[in-house]
C-alpha cells in the first residue's frame, strides 16, 4: 500500500484534487439554489412543505439510478454528477434552513414588524442571524453527503477518488481499493470535524 503511494503519488493527488473540485463546485451551486428556494418558501408554509417533501422523495432515489436518469439528457461526466449532487443537497440544505427560520421566536419577528421592518428586512436582519446554527448544520451535512456520493459518481466518468476505488475493484488491486476508500473517508471525516469545530464557535 505504501509502495503504491510512493510509485503513484500523482495519481492519488490528482484524484483527491479532482474530488475536492467536484465537491466545492457542487456546494457553491447548491448554496445559491437553496438560498433562492428558501427566500421563495419563507413566505408560504404550504409551498415550503411541498418543496421539502419533493426533495425528500428525490433524495430517496439511489444515486446510481439518479445518474442513469440524467445520462440520456446530459451525458456522462462531471456535469451530470454535479446536477444530481446539487439536487440531493437541496433536501439537506432547505430542510435545515427552513427549520432554523421556523424556530425563531415569533415574538421577536412580531416586534420587528411592529417597528416597521419589511418581510425581507425581518428575514435578513432578524431571522437569518438567529438561525445561523441550523443553517451551518445543513451545510456540514451537505458537505459530508456530497463527498460520499461523489465517490459513486466515478461510475459515470466524473473522476475523483471513486476512480481509484472502482479501478481497484475492477482489477482486484487491494492497494487502489484501500487508498480510494481511505482518502474518501479521510476527506469526509476531516471536513465533518473541521465544520463541527466551526459550528461550535457560531
């Protein structure tokens, strides 16, 4: 195993970097989409429940099946992987965003409205600061989930650490299997630990 890392550090390094790029791009797009959906849903509890329920149904679809459904439209590769990952993240992000906003004490928002704040001012100046812990929890969960599912995306030529892992499975190469698994696990556990520490300081 150590010998493989010494002989092929470029392969492991490029796969790790590719995986981190997929995760970063996915999270960036996911946060933009989730923010827009949150602003739309915050004014209607019915719409909020419908959207979150719809994403929960999509989230229950196995990732391989979701990739397969999109391949005829977007083809193989990272674009399909990122689209699926962004859609999956909406359930985790939107659920936590809306839960955090709903848990804000209504007397505080009523007081803000009473002094003349508009709905958007109440959202951005009152609700968002008070619900930042729940929002950050959603981001942490989406990050860890994306790292894991992105590994499976290697089956549709999206690249990343899954390439090392699945190549090892095809060729019965234990070194590749172990390195692919360990690096993906290290990335997920490390990200979760880092974001958990940041979450406690909020």
